C-alpha cells in the first residue's frame, strides 16, 4: 500500500465519523493526530506554540503552518493543500472556516488552550459557525493499528528490547541513576532511533517506589531493586518496556514481591484477547496482587495504548472499561510499590489478537525466583 493511500483511507474513515457526529469539518492540532492523518512530522515546540493545524471538511483537506515548516509540509503532506500563515493562527484558521461556510467544526478540546479557543471563537462570531468538542474522534481511530503501524511498532519494540538487554548486562553496583539514563539515550541514538519515547526511568532503592521517578544522582546499592522503564521512537512509533533488576542477591521480601508482580502480569496476558473488557484484564492482575496482601500498593492502571504517543487510548484499567479489539497495542505493567523501601514493575507491550496476545517486546531478562 502506498503511503498516500494510507492517509486517504484514514481521512475517508474520519469523514464517515464526522457524518455520524454531524460535523461539517474538523480542526486538528494535536501533533500525533496531525501526523496520523497527514504524515506531517513536525512536533510542537511547546503547548502554546503550534507547528500547524489541519482543517478537514467534506471536500477540503488543508494544512495551515508557517514558513518554518513550509518545506517539510510540502514534502510530507503533499496530498494536503498548504496554507502558509503569516500572522496569527487563530485569524488564519477562522478566515478559512468562514470562507468555506461550514457551520459545525469539531475541535480537540483536550489539546486546544483556552486562549487559542477564545481567539478562534471570537473571530467566528462574525459568522454562524459553532466549535464542537470532538470527544476523542481521532484518538478512537488510532486505537486499532493497521499493518503499517504494527510493523513500525514491532521494529520499535525490538530496538528497545535490545537496549534493555544491553543496559542490564552493563549495570553494576555503584552506577549513578542519571548516568544509566544517559547511556539508554546514547544507545537509542547509536541504534538509529529518532528519539527516546520519554525520559528513561532509572529508579533504585527507595526511588523505585516512585512509579514515575526522575533519574537522580543516587548510586545503585547491593541487593536493591532497580526499575528500568524505557522506550524509543522509530518511524514515529513508540515502544515501552520495564524490567526490575538487582545487581546482587535481593532480600527475601523483594523476591516475593517480584514473583507476585510477574504472576500478575502473566495472569493478565493469559486472558487478554479480542472481546475481553479492559477492566477484566486489570482485575485479573489486581486480584493476584491483592490475594498476596499487596493490593494497596498497586495504585495505577494495568496498562495503556502505545502508538504515535507512548500513552494513548485505550486505557487498560479499572475505570471506563472498553472492549479490547484485535489490532490494539497495549502495555501490561503491574507493579507493587512500598513507600520508603522500593518497588517492582514489569512491563511488556503486546498486540491484541483474536485468540490472545502477541508479545512485541522480548520475553527476556526475567528472574526465576
């Protein structure tokens, strides 16, 4: 399948969903959604500074950007009409909307700042156009990966699995967390990644009880847990893997915790398949941890979708359950975190299939306590 036809199919699917929601057009600002629909790869420098917007109606597909991104836009989104913005984005977008005469325009309420929304809305007061929250319209499309996306995700997962193995083999007592994180990023670049998918988590000893710890100047000590959570971006697609390792013999409590977390992960993956509800998978893992007496120490969801973003729909947790569907790519990452002592998290990225899951990250570097 040619790349342009992939985007044509996605836009066709979007237009069908627009009809269902009675939207005449949509305004796309979120970088991942923008890339998914157009191929335009630019990322936003910050929340209040956009690299561009898509405007898609029944007959038009326009990319609005400025001179900084003109060359890339022409090359990467050749199937879009390019509008170079010379003034304020709000004014240019509103002028385009008013010119087309559409009445109901969907917008990404979770990504558009209040200032930008009010600026655009004020311009649209000149006509009879209404801005309508899209409620995750494009995010829902991105939940099911096509064959191109699955291959990209597999390649990204293979790369990060290799890096994880390299880091575990290199890790030793006395290593500084921040140095380990820097080595992860260096290996990612050397192996050809576009970037890391997120700042690597390297959390040792008591820091490992912090699910999203920031790598510090702390040195790794003997027998303590070290949580390694990392991912890369390759061809735009992210990977995500976590292992908890020990540089020497761990104390009995952490051997026990490790075994419980691994059992919880395997239990969840055992039942995950097309048609299973996301909260059932979460509940299976959570039940194992609760039965072992550690229920209060597992505070986050079992997993999340992975794609153009590291964290995207669907959420695999106890709240707002969704039906898992073939083609979804999600993480399975139970954890137990004992404040002041340390924690254990194990994470795989899997592809949901009709009859089970396919591991994308490697099933390696686990202890058999």
